[in-house]
C-alpha cells in the first residue's frame, strides 16, 4: 500500500470518528458531560462543528490538501462505473470505499435484481426525506426516471 493509500485510509477513519462524535452530540441519551467531551474532541480534530439550516452538521470534513472527503469518495465511486478506468484503478477505489464502510458489491445471496430493487427504493426514500437536499432529490428523480421507476 502506498503512502497516499495510507493517508486516505487515515482520513476515512477520522471521518468515521467525527461522524460518531457528531451523533453523540445529538443523541438525547448521551450525558451532557459526554456531549461536551465529544464537542471538544471534534474541535481538536478540526472537524466542522457548524450546522446547516436543518440542524445537521456541514457536509464532509476537509483533508490536509483542502479536498472535501465526500467529494473524494464520490470520485472513487465514479471510478467504479467508468468503463475507461483500469481494473487496478477500480480495485483501488473498491478498497478505499470499503475501508470507509461503503458496500461496493451486493452482499452474498443477493441477486442483481434484488440489489437494483434496493437501489431504487433508496432513491424513492430520498425523495420523501426532508434532510435530503433539493439537488440530491433531483438526481434521484433523474435516476428513477432513467430506470422507469417513477
């Protein structure tokens, strides 16, 4: 594994830790003391502690080179679907995404039809979720329309 790969994996692990800390801050079952510790740790990590209009935290953390983590992961997802990407590049993208907790391939025993049904259901759910941005909802509409699922 190259130095770049290791730094990407570290960044992804930090993102997961930050997500857990943010969840703790918003969990009503967590003590005030634990919330304060989580808030301090987030600030120490340099993760965003600001919320948007809906009360959610700003999207993604920013890595040391100024790239937003969500956009970096989106690039890896795009690599998986790019017919011009090499098998090596696709394998690397799979490893990075899986290290961040994304399931790249359907699980064992899940048919391609079942996987597609779940994907479509996810897009349909996004249309009704008030926390999903209008841009993401538009993408969901386009995907569903392209697959005759609207």
